[in-house]
C-alpha cells in the first residue's frame, strides 16, 4: 500500500489509534506498514484493499482455531441473550463453571482450581498474588520474593512487567521489589559457554543458588515460560524443568509455569508442561484459550494450594470485575470444543513438524544461524551477522526492519525481532506452510 492509495480506514487508524508497543517506527506505519485487516478465514487475513496474507503468527500466538469461526460468535450471542455477566466475587454462571471444569480436566496433574480473568498479564498478576498469599496462609509471611528469568516475557502490567526480563526500566522503573532475574536456557548463545543440556543444567542450578542467596525463607515462587518465546524459542532439555520442580519442592518455593503462549495446543500438546513431565503449582494461560474470540485468561492452581486457604477462613484477596465473564467463557468453551472436535492439537504437532522441517532449508543462508522449534507450531529463525560468532543484528538494525516490512509486503504476517517467529493457526495447510517459508527465503535473498 503506498501512501497515495491509502484507504480511509488506514488514515483513520493513523489519526486516532494508539498502536501498542510496536516494532515498526511511525514513519514505517505511515508509509504503508500499517495493515488494516477486515476479514479472515482459517490462516488467511484479508486487508481493506482485498489483499490476502498468511497469518504467520496467529495474531500474536492467539488464533489457534483459525479466523472466521462464526460458530464461536453464535455461542457468544446465545450466551449474551441468557446472561452476559455475573460478578466473580459473589456468584457463578453455568458457562464459567463449565469452563473451570474443562480447564481442570485438560491441565496436567491436580491443577484443579481455576481463577478466571481476561488477559495474560492479569493471569500473571493473579498467579503472583496467589503464590504470595498462600505463603502467608501457610505461615511463611516473609516469603515475598520471586525469581524470574532474563529474556522472559510475562506481561505489561506492573507486577507482570517486574517479572519480565526486558521490561523498560528506563521509562517505568523502579519495578516491584523482591524480584531477581536468573539466566534463561539458551542452547545457541549460552550464558555459560556450555553446549546442549549442560547449559540448561547450569541454568537450573543457578536458580537453586539464587534461592539460597536470597534465603529460602524469603522466596515465594519461581516463574518461567516452559519455552520462552521472548527469549527466542529455545527448547530447554526436559531435565531443566525436572530440576526446577525438585529444587522448588526442596525449598518450599512454588513453581509457576506461564503457559500464556505455550498452552492450548501451541506446542502440539494441550500444555507444554506435558512435554517435560512436570506439574507446576500454578499455571497461567490466555491467548489460545479462546483463540482470541474473546479476552479470556485463567490461572490453574493445584488443589493443595486452595486447600491451604480453607483452614484460615480467608478468601483470596484479589478480585477482577470481568473475571469469569459469561460471554467470554462461552467463547472459550466453544473454542475448546472445536480444538477437540477437529483434533487441532494433533494437527499443531503434525504441521509443526512439517513447518520446522521445511524451515531447515533456510539454514543455507549466510544470515541464518539457527532454526528452532519442532514442538507444535512454534518456530523461530535466528538471524546472525556471522555464523561463527553468532552475533545478532539487534532489533532496530535495517536488515531486521527490511525483513519485517518485506515479508509483510510479500503476504506473510509475522514478527521479526532478533528472530523471526512463525506460529500460525493450527488449521495451516501444507501449501500455506510452503508459501510462508518461500516468502522468508526470497526476502532473505533480497536482504543479503
Ligand atoms: N505471559 C506470556 C508468556 C506472554 O507471552 C504474554 C503475552 O505475550 C503475557 C504473559 C501477557 O499477556 P497479555 O498480553 O494477554 O496481557
């Protein structure tokens, strides 16, 4: 889209919408970088000019079931006609009960108590507060510290941002006290110069050292994404999560797994925790839970944590007005029904392997250092200035910016930070997977 042929909706967007934290600069948006999508079906997005794109990122790791699911809208309309809203603090409704049951049945282990909310950041805030309050309920009132990881992303609200690796201290600091950040598994550029599993083991040991350094009697929880997309989609070895589980148990520290991206089939299983054979104490989820048809998120908590509130007679001191919203719950339930009916989690696993295998051919480019993924539709292509030094370009480098804009012009919507992420809807076809990789291939050749 050139500036000359700008659609009226693009002009209005540029005039009034405040785009959220964005990779493109204002000039890029002005010069055609801003797309207005007015329709979608499956993995296809259609902009106001009628041009079609492959949604290579399912929005933002969200639209698992694909675009254009009228059936979800119909379930929401029916629910709105029955009852749209009840207050989460003093009532329930049939659909939020059903959703809590469904989440309990699909999450691993005894994650059987469900706190409903509206977004990933809210889920993380809630998880953190549940962890802190249960420590108090257990008589460990001093345990307020949280250990998080560098390079991680947990959200944008103040608590969640405090846990995030790269939160912008420059604009918003100082953040919440009592948070320490430890190394994140990274087998490609390891903090300790160790290859493979050894680096992951060192990262796990680091967490134990941090608990000891802070004093176990002061630490409430450890939080991490099972696979950290923000950190570049490095798949930790299973031993990493198994060690974390053991370490947390040893010191009475709660383990929070943030499955906001990885949950609901993104990694080819309902939850990424299943790949690691680990049940966290608290699990956060959002995005794919409703495939984005409504803002819904949840915190699934082990029964033992809820049980520790009971003898105290104290409620969880945390209330969110829109938590358990009936129309949102109806959207999530219908989405889960579709994922089950169409075996889409299995499809994510199969298409994930297909896409990952195709992406390997990009390694022949001098600028592609690594292609990671292979668990579900979660693939990352890591760009380097030099394959030997593995030096990254940096997100604002013209090479990265060129790729971000050119792939979009060529019909692939994705996101390029230091790495290019591919996480399309699970309904992606083989043809779309091939076209997506071809576009990246061509744009890379142009950029080089
Ligand atoms: N946690 C993780 C792992 C995420 O990836 C995100 C968002 O990308 C969040 C939390 C925050 O979710 P939201 O943007 O819905 O508040």
